[in-house]
C-alpha cells in the first residue's frame, strides 16, 4: 500500500483523485505539493508517509532548532542528503529526513555519529519543516561569506586596508535588522562577528591567524569554540578595522597593543576590551565582551553557600580592614566584588572604586577607570581616592608593591578596602603579599577575609546521566574530606546519586552558564599569630582547616552532590580527583543502571 492508498483509505482524498495525483507527480510536481493543493494538511501527509515507510514522525517545535544542535550536521551535508539535526534527547541525536529510503544519507549519518560520539535516531519530517531548518543555517557563516564576496575585488586591488581606515570609527549599531552606517565589506565582517558573539553569550572573541587561514573562536561558558574560518588574505584588513575602532596604531604590528571601544547591539551598550599580540603568522586579536546591560549579580546569585554569604556580610559590616579575592583572569572576581558593593549602604557611606575597566554601573558608587597610558594607575588613583573622604574603597587589582602598601595603609587608617590579587588559592594570599614586600605585621591586623574562586559549568536541570555515589566516586570524596573536623562535616549534603555530563533536548552540551566555586579564609586571632610568626601556606592551612575551611575542590564536590554541576567539572580544579580508569568505571556503572 502506497501513501496515496493510505490517504484514500482514511478518507483524506477521494479514490478518484489518486490517478490524477499520480499524473501530476509524473509530470514533475512533488507529491506533497499536489496533496497540499487539494487541501490535505502537512501533518496528515507526513503521518501517512511515516506509516508507509514505517518510520516515526517528528514535529519540529515553533522555536526551531538551536544553533548548537545545527553544528552536528554541516549545512552542505544537510542539503545534499536531505537530513537535518533537530535535538539531542536521551543521549542520542534526533535527525529529521524527508527521504527515509536514502541509503547514502544513512551512511553519512553513521559517519557523523562516530565523529561526534552520539548515536542517532531517524524521524520523518515534512518538506516545509526541512526547508525551515535549512534557513536556520543562515547564520554567521552566510553573512560573512556574503561580505567576503564583496571584498574579493578590493583585496585583489590591494586596497582593503586603505578602505578600512577611511570608514567611520564609531559603530552606530551592529544589529542585523538595522542598516549600518558603514557599508564597507570589512566593516560588515567585523560587525557580524561582534553581533553573533554577543548573541551567543560569548565572553571573549579570539581572532587567530595561521599559515593558511584566519580562525575566529568564541569562548562560551569558559570553553572556546571555532565559529568561523576566514581566508588568509583578509587578516590585515580585519585587524586594521578593529584597531580603528579601538584607536590603536595601524602600522604597529611588532608590539602588543591594548584598547577598547563600545557598540550598540540590539539596543544594548556593549564594551569590547581589545588586545593585539604579534604572533608568527600575524597579529592575533582577543576581545573581552563586557555587556553593560547586564545588572550586577547579587551574592545569592553567585553559588555561595549560606555560611559563606554570612562571612562576607560580617566582613562588610566591619568599619575597616582588607577583603581580598583571588583567582586567575576570567574567574569572576570582579563580579563578586560588584555583588559585595550591592550589599553596602551606598546612601550613608562614600563608596569609591578604581577599576580597569568599569564593567558595571553601580548606583551610589563613584567609579573611576585607570588609564596607565597617561600615568593614572591603581597606585596614583588610590592616592587621589584617599583625599576624597572615602568610607569604602574598591581597588580593581593589587599589581605591585606600591598599590599593596597603599591598600594596607588605607585599611589601617579606618577604611574598608575591597580588592583582588592573583594567587592559586585563598591561603596563598598572605605569602603573596609578603613576597610583594609587605610586612607581616601590617597584614595581620588589616586582612579580615581572603577568598579564592573559579568558575565551573552549571548543569542544565534536564541534562546529565545519573551515577551512584559508590566505588571510585565515594573513595574520592572520603579522601578529600578526610582531615575535615567532624563538626563541619554536617555541611556536606547527603546524596546517593550524582550527575555525569550528558546532553538533553534543550541543552546539546549538557551545561548552560557557569557558577562559582569558592575557598574562604576568615582571619582569626590564631591566624594572625601564624601570619606574624610563620606565614607559609602549610601553617596557614593547618589553622584554616581547623576552623572549618573548605577548599575549592571540596566546594565543587558539594555542588556536585547538590546536582548543580556534572562530576566532570570537579576534575577541572586541579589534582587527580578521578583517574581516567576510574572515570570510565563510573560511566560504565551509570550506563548499566
């Protein structure tokens, strides 16, 4: 029984129309088009075809297919084999097809499945749904490709860089639905890259030259993804355009340069912090994205445990002292500082900040941005702030001995100082200050709270594979918490299952967004004594552990037990949390259960 017979049997078309439809199909008209013209719904058509081919039918939601899912099958393959990715469900890639009998398509899917590490499930979709998904591919690659076509003649004439320098240095708007002021192809390329990076929740843009191409990567949730590959001959033009926007020297390619510019993206003010770096194959450009429309987070949004929130609030209630946050670049230190500022009485107190750059506009805080190129540094700015009758001072970073001494002096003279420092952990803050040349007898009475933090990926609520807390996982946890005093063990949640990383229908990567993991060290009388006598990490740790300090890895394990993060993220914090063999064993156990 064919599709027409099925439809006729169900009364959706008259039996007499079957022959006429077959003639139309023989004449070149598609079966679906012929049926639609006779009033048969697309749903009924695809249902009848599914019954004929004995293939399940899938309807694509109105929201469409996420860009991250589309990346599983290249657009060229989708068009050629008439297959499109729809979602990821229960660890399998859901694929839609209009031709279930296409054996070449199945072979292609077997190849793609092996490459991405996901099995696939084939479903039948309508021709209309197939075309709608194809339109979703028209993203950054298509837009940039169109601009590259316009640029070909310009580059061949050797005028590309000259063209860039003659454009307006301000981006009025880089939205796709509003005509841009700049019509130059290079400008379109750069504006498209910026827009898609912002829309894709990227924190950084990496434009990296190689011997044969120019690669564009976006950092999303801490992980870099290649989003675009450009021909090698546009390298200088793209770099020149970004330099123009950032007011950098165009003909300087031997030395690194730093700059910044702003753009409006979908009516949002977005700042881009630009850094150029001379590499072997050309200038590498990295842009940090600072979305001004995002409100500063509150302490409750950071992933802090209640007892750590209490420590912060107790420290902020002190009339003077030093609070230091530690972590590498991109670990969320500034976000935590801004969250602290939200807790302060900004009406009754004079709160002044010195930043590089100002990332969020906080009402009630006098915020100033340092400019080292004109001699306005953290050290010089801090001297000026002390003449502004401040109550609370936020210093973006202690970078040298001079800034550290000034921050300590400010804390000693009745000011609460909030700042950051680059160390691996909280207990390393004191030795780092000593190493910078600051005397321990000055550190002991001023330092009231040390915090170290990192960012890990947050698990989607509908993603992940359950794993029992047993075997290697249980042994790892017992080892980590072995020296924790018993009275603090009650803070560790009880769980029989954790989640491993696995995709879902709404989360192809299994994660979305990031959350902080923390290490807190509150200064006590005993800790002051250690700082004055023997300020080494080992001695500080002994005292801190006795006071119930949780290390960052342990904070991550707690979030793992709460179901907030997948267990793979625990391994990103250093050390051999789970050996590779143990990890495989856990996954096999999870699969079996």
